[in-house]
């Protein structure tokens, strides 16, 4: 059942544009000036039914080719909604699949601009097989070359799965994507919802997590795409580009993190205080905000950052945060990007909703991603690391190359209050006034960072102002730990 745009656009629109000119204009703004080489410009569909024999526009609704972004080669395609509604038929799909295959063969990123009503219903099963061809190309490219999808208009029906198979989705404010449209939802479920409420940027940026970046318009989408690609290697066989080293801002890291373990703060301030020039490109900023992920540079080299965010849900891990972190870690591992993990986590979020919705299964995904990662990975415990969340957040036992900790950090099975209430239950029942002293005793005897350092769970206790220099030194040493190569795909979580 479908509810998408299927209006057939004329070969030349009212403004006198030729077929594909709208898509070419978008690619012209995305790519370096004069770098675009179009392939298949005169490709036409071969369908004859339902009047298509009288309407065979060049490009078949998608413009494809090669170009450069920031002087780095890319393969690109852009759908044009003004040509056959941007609908996907056999020829349209073949052009997209070939673009992805050429990117994989050439070892360069692929960027696709999606603006389509979905399958071309006049072509029947040929259109559906076309989607299968595109999906297969996406999967074959996964983990081999970065794939970026820009959703700059409608993206409906089968069209949504290609972006979902790609590594990053950039979505503009006026775009939407959904598997079935509002009218079908109304007919089947009785729910009355419009396109934005069903699949707009608020939904996919903040609730489903399907959009990694939400932007205002096309121009911001192109800028974000260029920024993102600047951090990434062109393929799994090539290292990420190194740039000139810029010092981090002079900030008081110790002053950012409160002494009170329950007091909130923004971990992004810590991140910006240790990375080159304080520049941090956050990924999925609006979704699962209790975990921060993104790209930065240290010593001129790209690193992936994973950090608990005490500003949201006290930084606990939950099923969405685990899912978010797992795929990011796998992406970084697939493309040889070292990981820096900043830990301040009180545990996993308890509750029936978490258990019923699979926190065990999804927490295991993050655990598996870290444990299987072969890239250099270094952890810094900023304040606390408790329970299973301590293990999952790239602990030494999980294979971290090094674990650093600030002097006031605490590592334990749980917080001091809960632990004392269990261990000293009988003493507290007899004399409740002793509870605070017993809590302090547990904190001193079981949680202090020196205890973890003595048993090897922490490699070094450092002052906050030493964090950047310690990380840079470790990453320099570990830089040759893995040669660029294909390791695994980036399976959707």
C-alpha cells in the first residue's frame, strides 16, 4: 500500500529547465566548482505501459556521476522530483546502483541526494527489483567506503531503506521519510497524522534516530556533508587525512566537572577542551542525548569520541544510547578511526520499559562493538564508572588499550549509598545514624580510583589538565597498530 507523490512531471518545467537540471543545480552547490562529470545523462526508461511510452525524459529522474568535495573525489547521485516525480524505475535504479558500485571499486565516498516519491508504480515489479539492486549495492559498499544520504524532500516507501543502509543521514527541515504515508496509516490504523508528524525531522532526528544530522535547508546540508567527509577516510584501505595540528582551547577542565557526583554538566565542554581547536562534529545530537558521539581531531588526526552526558538522565546508559554508541563504534572500527571514550556513568537505566524493549540485547551490541574493535581505543574516567555500564564503556577488561582516570574518579559495582545499604544493612537497622559513616567507609575502601589503579583496571591517574597531552601521546604510540584494510561492514542497528 502506498501514499506517495507519483505525478508525472513534464520533460521541461515552467521555468524552462531541462530534465535533471534541478538535481544538477544541487550537485553544483555540493561539489567543488567544475568538478562534476555526469554519467548516464541521456539514460531513459524502457517501459511502455500506462503512457510511459510517450514520456521518456533524459536522466530518468536521477543525475549521477563523479566530482570532488574539498578537493577529495566522491561519487554522487541526485534524484529530481520534477522528473517523473523522482520515482524509481529500472533505469533510475541502475544508475544509482552503478554509482555506488563505482564508488566501491574506486575507493571513494558516495553521497546520494534523495528526493523521491518512491517506486514507479507504472513499472511494477521492475521497480521493486530496482530497489533490491540499490540495496545490494549499499550492502556491498558497507564498511568499504563511507556512504552519506541527504534527505532533501520526500523519501517514501522502499526509498527509505537505501538511506537506512548508509552510514549517515542528513535531513533538511522540509523533508520527510516514512515507509507508508499518512493516508495509508489513516486507512489501516485510524490514526490521523500529517507527513511531518509521521516522518519529519523532529521524528527522525529526536525520536527514531534515523537522521544523524538535522539541518535547516539544502545549503546547510551540503556544508554538514563537507564537514563530515573532511574527517573520514575515502575508504577502508586509506587512512583519514591528517591536517595541521591546532592546540585545544585553554580551559579549566577540572572546573567543568563538579565534585558532586550527582551534579550535571555538559561533557561537550570537556570534549572541546581536549580536541584540536575545540572543534567537535556531533552526530545524532537530538537522539539518545545521554550519550554523545562524534568526530574531532587530536594531533591532527581524526578520532571518534564516545562520552556519557551527565546533562541528560545523569549520563546513564539505556537501550537507545547503547544502540547509538554501538553503530558509531562499528563505523569507526570499519574505517580505522581511533576511539576516545570519556566515562561518567552511574549504570544502566532500570525499569520495566527498558527490559521489555530489549536493553539486554541492545546493551550487548555496544559491548560487542567495543570488545571486537581493532582500532586504538583509550578511555578516560572523568568522575564515576559503576556496574555493567563501567564494563561496557570500553573498560580495560573489554580490551581498551589504556584507561586513564582523574584523581577523584570512582569505580565500583554501584554507588556508595546503594552498596552501603546492602553490605551494612544490619548495622544500619541497629543504628541508622551510622549510615553516613558507613557510606564513607565503602567509598574509601571499595571505590577510590587508587584501588582500581593498583589492580590494573586503571593504567594511570592523571590531573584533568594532563588529559589532552596523555591522549595525544598514547594515540601517537598506537597509531601504527592497524593498517587500513576492510574489517567488517556497518550493519544497521
